[in-house]
C-alpha cells in the first residue's frame, strides 16, 4: 500500500513547514517541500487545512482500565485502590479485558496516539485487541509476587508464556516487555529475574517507580535507601528501563537515573488527580540527561487517554513553580512523541524518511487555531484532540475522515460488560 | 419562542437524572422527569445520547485577546507583557477588537460557555460583538489611570460613557460593569471613584487582585499592607466585587474577602502557564465562605477559552497538594456554572424553573463517556468540549447540531486582521 499526503503543515519539535509525505508499506519514504513529490500513490490525502504530527506515544498506561472510568473519583489513594479498584480487578475476565482494551485503542486513535506502553493482566487478550485495532503497543504482564517464592514461580511462568505468545502472534506492531510492577509488590529475586530475562530477550523493563512519598519512606525503612538506589544496587537500572512516575526522586536519584540511561514515563494528570503531593522534578531530571516521555496512566486515575491534554498539563505543571520558560511547547511535543519512541526502542515518533509511518492529521479549521501564528503552540496549548480526523499507523489508515471501523459496536459492548462487572444497571 | 428538550440526562452539582426541559421565551418554565412534559413547542430537541448542563460562566477573561493566541508563549512574564503583548495592544483598533471578540464568542459557544466577564478596551465594540453573537456578558472598560489625575478624568469619562452606551444598547444579555484594572495601575482616588460609581449604578466591580508575588510585595512596600487589606481600608470590597486570580492571599486576606462577600474568579490555567509560583489557596478561601468562580483569562495566557478544560485543571491543581478529595467533580462544575452566576449577579448557572434558559447539550456517544457510571465525573474529568453540539442562550439556539452561523466568515476575518496587526504573512 502507498499513501501520499499533499501539502500538509508538518509540526515537529523545533521544525515546521508545508510538506508532502510519501509512505510505502509501513515506512515513510520521502518528506519534501509541498508540491515536490510526484508519484502515483494508491491513496492521496489532501493535507490542506491540516497539521501533521508524529503519532503520539503514551509511555505508561493500563489500557483496560477504561472499564473503571468514573467509577470512583476524588477518594483517598488507599481507599480508592483497596475498596474500589482492586475488588473489581479481582473479577475481571479475558473477554472484558479484550473489549476494554479495544475501547482504549479507539480512544487513543481519536486522540492521536499510535503507540502505548501497557502493563496489566490477561495480556494475551490485550495483545489480540492491539492487533485487531491496528495500532502499536509494548505490552507487559504485571508481575506481582508479593515477596512469596511460590507466587514468583507462577509470575515467571506467566511472563515467559506471554513473551512466547507475542512471539507467536506474528504482529510487528505488538512487542512484549517485562513488567515487574513495583519494588513494593515484587521481591528482590523477582526484580533480578525480570532484569536478567529482559536483557537476555532484548526487551523493555516497565516498572512503577517512586510514585508516592509512602513508597520512598517504606523503602528507606526496609532497605535503608531510596527506591532508585535500591534498584541500582541490584543492577536493575539500564537503558531498557521505562520507569513510570518518578515523582519522589532526589537529586542523587536523578543522577543515577541519568547515568544508567533510564527513561521516565511522566504522568502529570494522574499524579495530580491522585494527589501524590508534588511535581516530578522535571528540570533536575532533564538537566542530568534523563529521557522523559509522557503517559496518561490508566483511566481510573486520569480519566481519559488524551495525550494532547497530557502535553498541555505537563507544561502547566512545571511552569507553575514560577518559571514560565520551563517546558515549552516544543519540549511538550517531544515528550509526547520522539521521547516515547526512544523510551520504547521503536523507530517512530518522527515524521522522517525511514521511520515507520505513524502519522496524525488534525483539522485546523477551528477558532482554536486562529490566528495561527505558531502551529506548535496551537497544537499543545489550544487545540482539542477532537480535531484529529485521520490517523495512520504502520502505513495503514486506522481512522480516516473521522471514521474508525466498528467503533459503535465496541462502545456498546464495553458498556454492557462494564455494568455487568460492577453489578449495576446502565442508564 | 418555545423549546422542549425531551429525555436528556441533566448534570448539575449533586444532582442528575433523565428529564424534560421546557423553555418559553428566555426562561426555563419547567423541568420534570423524562416523559412528563406534554406541551406543543416550536422546537423539540431529542435529548437522547446527550447530557444537559447549565451554560458555563467564564468569570474572568479578555475576549479580544484571541488575537494574541500563540503569538508569544513560554516567556518570562515581564518580557511577555512589555515586549510582546503591550506593543500589539497599542496598535489595536475598534474593528479588530469587534471581530476578535466575535471569534471568542464562537469559541465559548463551542465549549459550552454562555456568559463571560470581560475587561478590555474598545468596549463598545465588544458589546456589539456580544449582542451579535447571541451570548451573555458582563463588560467593563479596563480603567487604568497610572496614578495620574488627568488620565483619571479621562478614564472616568470613558467608563461613564461605556455604561451609558450599554444602557442605550437595549440588549438584556449585555451588562456593563466597572473595571478598575488593578491596585498597581489605578490610583486610590480612581479605585474609590470606581467603587462609589459601581455602588450607585448597581454594577459589578471587576478587578485583578494579588495575581503575583511582586504585586503583593510592592503593595506592602508602598502602603504597608497587602492588596486585600489596602482595598478593604479604602472601603472597596463588597458583594459586587469580582476579584480575578487571588493567588497570593494570606489567611488574613481570605478572612477579609469572606467577610466582605467578595467573589473570586480563579484562573488556574493562566496562573500555571504564566508561572505565578503557587496555587490560589483554594481550601482556605472555601473554608471562610468565599464564592469561587472560574475563568480562563485571555487567550494570550491560556491559550483557549475552554471552560471544560479549566474545570479539570482546577481540580487537578488543588488535589496535587496531596489530598485527592479536594475539589471534586461536583465542586468543579459548580465553580464553572452557578458560582459564576452568583459572582456576576445573574439568574443563570442552573437548569431550574425560573432561571434564564442558558443550556448546553453534549453528545455522549464517545469513548470518553463509556462505561458511563458517573455523568458528572465523565463531564469534568474525561470529556472534551468538542462533543458539545447544541447551545441555547437566553432561550435561543446559538449553536444547533454543531452549526454556528457565520463561523467560517469570522475565522477568516480574524486571521486577516491579526496578521495585519503583527505585520506578518499568514500561512
């Protein structure tokens, strides 16, 4: 398949201009000034009145938690988890997770996300949902041994089985990762196994890290050091680690993360909504060279998967401290795109020759883009994701002119399954 | 004219349910359980798959600053104002302000806002733009005497002239207010005149208050007290005062504001983007009974007029401190609606019998509303304003099924005027 996008305003960090984009199979073959590409393509897209940006990359989420959107908000963290979320999660089944992930994929497509980094349960079904949705994901089974040797063996088997399952799935858009949940849910042996297994298989290691003050204080009590130092002391940290949150990290922690080449998946909306009590130290982490990507976290704590919103909130949160020059629109866009690609080790996040063809088109015929002095500022600070009408992932249309196949069916299906799960009647 | 909205899910703070809504002329005549109203109406709206909420009230903005959207971001506050915004404002003319305000009104309609509280220049033209747009506004000429007696006389005349102009306009949707800009731009005599004139005429007093630390420090140096105490000492504070920002207020200031019945227009996005350095002390102000409404501020510092986004960011900002129970979805919705009506002294912000008919319909056929356990949570935390398709203001459709009259014309006009203003070519 080939696609030619003609005369579109390209928006990339520190770069913009009117271009033509030519795609063959799943790859961007040529990006040239508008009017310069003269080839026959199977699909020609008129890019006028649109901006194009690289498919956004949601570097930390739990896609199937769309099921819990609006089920429990505005509660203390512990009460929310133990009384609301966990009891429901204990009743999940494979079918429900499949459809809830399909719903999440639809929401991501509509909001310009073409890749996500997920950790959850029933991951075989998550993988099938991603395959069927046409987008890209890095998927890890949430490894939780609760410091129990027997459980650890079960989790090791489940992780290995899932990695084999993905190998057998034969879908280049789905990559397996290893997902030790956090230092407070996984034993030292579990963490070490995960690290060695990920290195051996060349996989990403996805972990929650220093999200709350409580996590850091308990780690200090248990191991006499911070979560970052603890992970470093067991050799866990490296270039394949994607650490979600990293809110409560010290200057010294930041140095370690920078030295080890760890990527962070920053989740500002979730952190704020759950009241983690401070902002991730963005400037400190950036200054020591940590690659900072952006994630929405799950819908239970956000409550959507909208990376356009996440980019704006990230900028707002870090300017708030008193310096409006911090985290400008270009940086926010980089965090939402190319930094995520670096974190996940994928050849995406850029509209450049040789990158995979993950491209989002946003209609700018909206007051939000008038006057239109600065397309990147308008994208990050003013637009709504709802203006996105066409999304290409891996060289194929996953939304064209606002239409996603089987969207209504998926919405209906999830509504039914979700209300069955919570044992209530839908409206 | 009469309108019957049938079978819509009403969303109001601490209240929701399926209802019929009947409107005659500009007033809500009846709200009953769905299926209960059997009258002939000129217009019947099918409310299925929609939620209805009271038209949102933007309690502090500078509508015509849509002109400056994206013109200058991510700069230090002082540099932004003196090198970017003020030089452009010095070149504004009446026609440009008229069209820029028309653009703002379109954006507000699309995002569910039916009333705004504005302070700017060329206010006669702002008033005409509001009249022509079909929405509601409280408008004040930005009174700035810079401590100069001659200027003060000019500003007094301009304010009086504008109030007379609005009286003569004969549009019930447009109300005049008195707008002494701030304590650092208006003399004591100017403030006192504004207060007395507003009281005499029964008008709202709209002022910027304690937005930055610098403002408070300079006031302390100049007058030996905080801006709030200074205003109180000259008898300025009362129930008709709408104070924008109130970020840097002390506990004692909060007590005074509560005692005087002042309303605050909280502008979280603008405060964060401009880096004012801390959050407005929401809980302190709320605990002493201050009425807290919500505003977007101007597009130069936001960069949109989206009150749906503003409600979510308000909740996020105040939870962030460490308590996720603070500012729940119901409170956010109240801040965006009924609290604004209280601040501006208008009979709106509620879908109740006897209130003016300012009603917004949002299509919930979106992943953002699935499963749909809690319509108010979904509205505040998950939705996008782009799902709004029908807006009624003062009993008339200002948007019907996604269509606003002369929208394309206004967008084109502003684009041209804006690029002329900055002396650049449009894309």
